[in-house]
């Protein structure tokens, strides 16, 4: 079914051919549960999408600030995150296709300074990469680029759009406001998909979501230990998990695979790289070039135990005891747990406080602000963040790059920045501190 | 005094962050509150006996101080405005109201709180979509702002205070609508740049003073007879925050007139009055602001804005739309894409321009506008249809 539904577009063909190959390659490393688990889950998810597509079931499109559990409460309704094509191509397919989507969107009038994830989403829609939706759900978080992509998805698909407004604040009133809108969303989805909300199904989705969250917390706890025994590049996949897999058994499997790998590697005290310096990677991961993390680990001894996408806040659990409590829990998760939405939707203090927590909890030596070019809500906070780091005595590296468009900053430029920072700032400083402590 | 002399007075008022009206207000011992966006009900501030002043970057020539905090990825409107605040040129403010207008304004609000000496920081979280079910949240936000203002400035807003403030602001809207009419004429007595000059002044002057000046201007304009040739083309100017008449001058320099706009410093801010006869005036005030022609920050409300624009296009016999956007603005970036699709569908010529605040690239703008006007003219000749009825024209950018 996968082949039948996806093989008409070369972009899909490349992905469909490459994922089984990747899974096979990963089988060679018996301890690589995390990456293998993720690749397998993506493969299975594509199978589910293909089957739903084949059966003519309704699809709901949404943007990356949304968590799909509520859609899973509708039997026979399939979900599609419009940014997924860019993520899949960058991580598992061919990044040139992402570049193609970006160029297509820009040619259609999307400004170049918008986020490449969203430009790629628009380009992928224009290219007809996704099964047509019955309706769309748009949320205003994490950033203004979502204002662009959500409206483009509605305009291009011609389907009704339901907008979820997440306010500025972090309080109870905000969560109730979002929960009220999730309640409003249900009749909207019923009307446009022609399916009924099944509260038992939603309960099951919330339970699976909770199981996955618990495992992700366990996984992140294991990553606190120094030295880090598991690859740095894995941590940002928490976002993929949250946007695509939460509420599914696949999500539980991925979370368990990540935790299992960390657990086994820590038990074996395995160190396949020499850790010298630990960083909180406090912005977007380099999804144009995952191998750069391997280079960082092996060449610089630089590890990333946690990043802003990987951090999973404490408000992730959903109370499944009633319909109201589930909607409340889902709303709380959207407001408080979604990476970036949590840190940037409101005041900058949350962003800085989360960093300080991560820096301490994950025993970091420094901060790396990998500034995704179009991430205005983050760049706008750079001055206060820099001051906070200075005050706390934390070395900070700031550089510009684009997490989906490899044409912006070449690999060697990133390597130069990282190498200089680690070798000339952080590592000498850490050695001085160690010497002082020893003396 | 001629109409031109009146316009010059307004021009002087908007030249910088401060003006003689604000100074006189302060000298009389009264407070001033700055605010960021057209979703702030200024009547609440006026009802407190305070002067609402819309925050702008006019008078800033170097955004360096703000760049150090915000980076160069934030729009230049916000950077210049913050620069003025960081360099003390907004020190006369007794308070400031921020919003979640966009990523940029939100981040600027952090810095207003941390890096300025302004004593009061109010905030409104405006829902990102206009629909009935979200109105109660907006109303509650306005109630909270009212409470915060009352607490900080130790004054309660009485019914009469609000009534007077609403009436005064409606008079401002009324005068602006009348002034706007002069640039919509077949041979306009007012240019688009002049209309914007007056509109911007209405945001930085006490309402009573503005109305007095505006009445004099209207009287002068009514005395003048339309003269000269018909403009080469009649344009509608839409897009991002724009409080710089110099940009409009550059657009009009090729013989066209900006006969209408869809700007938050222009027509959008003045088009709908608060219902003074409403039983619950506070509710009516909130409704006016929440259900106004939406800004592009509102997700999913493009159709309302586009339909309102189409009505204006009909009424003012518009030949083409010039859409301008401040670099890095995502909400209006989305608009550029949707406008292209819709304008093409309905056959309205569209020109998309990018700009930076405080720096009018007059040469570039002129060249682009000139080419656009030629395209409109050629298209009109080809279809055999006159200007102002450009439905047969295919949109090009």
C-alpha cells in the first residue's frame, strides 16, 4: 500500500526506498535502539497513512505547534503535520527536496525571511505531497511563522480552518481558555470529517501519551549523567515524538527505544567518544546535517545532553478521569510542554529559567545558541539571554544558521565556530576550574 | 492658514517621539501612556485622564542600541522604537502597554520591562483569531488592563469618564474619515502621503487638540477647488505598520495617488466608531476593537480583510494594490502570499514591496512603482477598459 500511494512522487519514492535501508543498516548496531526505533515508527506510521489514504479516510492537517491526541479520538481519521515532509527529507531522505519546497514557496510569494520549516511546509503542500485534508487545525504557537503556514495551508487546500489561540500567559486561565477551544474543536472535527468523537479512544490516546511521557522523562534523566553515553543528535527527536507520535503505541515504542538505549549504554558505562565539554544546545538542532553531532563528539569532545527541542517539561501528564480533565490535560500540554511554545510564547523569563534549570540538571559547561535564522522570538531575546549567561558565568556561543536549509551556513563555518568556542573558551576554562578544585 | 500649512503642522507633530502637544500635556502635570498597537482601546487611557501616545520609531536614525538586545532579525519598526526608549527619548512616559501582537512586539515588551524606567507596564493578550467564542477572553483582558491602570494611577474610571473618552475618540475617527475622503476624490485635494501624515498625528495628539486642528484643515480643504490633472493611477496601499509618509510620497512620485489604504495607522484604525448609544459602553468598546477589520496577526481572518479591501477598491475606483511589508514580519508575509493568490483570481493588479523602517529606498520604490503603473496602463489599454475598473487585469508582482 505504501508503494501504491506514495510512489507517484519522486520525493516520496526516495524516502520509501531509503527508510528500510536505514533500518537495515541500524540493525548492524544492536545497541542503537533509539534511532532504529524512530525509523521503524516512521515507517509504520507511513504505512498507516497509506492505508488510510487508500481507504479514502478523512485527513486533518495541522501545524507543528499542535499535539494530535484529540484527532486520535476519532476513529478512521488520519492526522498530518504539514511540516513533516521537511523533517522526513532532512533526516531520512534527500535534503535537496526540502530545498525545492522552500524555493517553491518563496517563488509563490512567501518571504525568504520566514522560517524554512514553514516555507518547506507550504512548498510541500503546493507540490501535492500530502493526502488532501477534510479540514485543518491551526495553532498560533510556537511562533509567527505559524501564522503564515496555517493560513497558507487553509488557503491552498481550500478547506475550513479551526484556529486555536494560546495566550501569552502561563496561568490557569490560559489553560482553561485553550481547553475551551479544544472542546469547540470537537464539533468542528465531527462536522468536517463526518466521524464522531469516541471518548474511550481519546482516553486510550491520552493513556498512551502519558506512558510515552513517563518514558521520555526516564530517558532524559539518564542523559543527565556525565559523561554522556548516548549520541547527542537523538535528543531533539523529542519534538518529532510530540508532534507526530504522541497518543499512539508507536510513540510509546519510540520513547521506550530511546530510554532503553540510554539505560543499556549507561549500565555498560559505554563511552564511544571522549567527553570534554557538555553544552545545552539552546535553540534549533542541525537537521541539515546530523553527522555534525558525530563530528562534535569525536573531534571536539563536545556533547549535547539536552536541547530546547528535547526538553520535556513536568506538565506533560494528562488526567484521564473525565472528559473535562482530558481536555484540560491536553491544553496544559500544549501550553506548557510544546518546545518553543513554552519558552517563547510569553515573557523571556521562562526561556531563561528553563535554560538555567537545564544547565544545572544536565551538568553543562556552556550554552550554544544555535540561532535558526528566522526564529525571531528567540533572536529577540538574545540580549537578555546573553546577560543572564554572563551573570551566571556561563560561556555562550551564538551563531546563525538554518535548521532546514543547508545553503545558508556551510558545514565548515559551523565547525569553525564550534571548534573555536570549545578549544579556546570552554575547555581551557574547564581545565582551569578543575586544576583549581584539585589544588 | 492654507491646507498646506496645516499639513505642515501635522508633519512637525509626527517628526519624532515627542511633540509640543505632548510637552504641553506633561507641563500641565498630566500623565502619558505609550502603547504598541491598534488593539489597545485608547479610550481607557483617556478616561483615566492620561494621554495615549502610539509608540513609533520616528526620530531614530540608528537602531544600534536595540540591535544589541533584539538582534538584526527583528523588524526595524520595533528596533527603532525600542532604540528611542533605550536612549531615554520616551522617558516622558508614565506607562506603557504591550501586547502579543507578534513575536517582535512581545520581545520588545521584555526589554521595556527590564531596560526602561517607565513605571507602569500593562499587557493585553489579544486572541489570534476573531470569532465570537474568543471575545469574552479579550474583554476580560481589557477589564484586567483597566484594573491595572486604575490601581497604578490611583483613579477609578467612572461611567462618565468612559463616555467622554469614547465620544472624543469617535470625533477623531469622524474627522479622519472626512479627511480621508479628500484623497479619494477623482482629482484629490489631498495626497495619500498627506492623509497618512494627518492620520499618524491623530495617534500622538490629545483628541481635542487633534479635532480642533483637523476641523481647520477640513475647512481649508473644502474651500479649495480640485485642480490639476487626474492622477495617473489610483492605488490602494496595504500591509504592515506604516507611519512614514515619506514612503507614500515615493509611491506617489510617479503620478499616482494613494487614494485609499488598509493600514493600522490609517483607515483600519478609524473606520468603525464605538457605539455610543450602547447600553453597556465598556462592552461596546471591547467589541469595536476585537471585531475591527482584522490585522494580519489574526489567523484565519484574511477573507474579512480582503473583502473589506475589495469594497474600498470598488468605492474608490482603485487601479491597483501596493502591498508593503517590513522585512522579517511573518504575519504580513503570509498576507503577501494570500494576496497574490486572491488578487490574481479577481484580476486586481498587485505590487509587493519590502521596506525597512526609517529608511525610504525612494529610488527603488519609484522604479518598481513606475513599472507597475506602466503595467496597469498597458493592461487597461489591452482590455479596452478604463483605469479604475481593472478587473480584467492580471495581477503581476
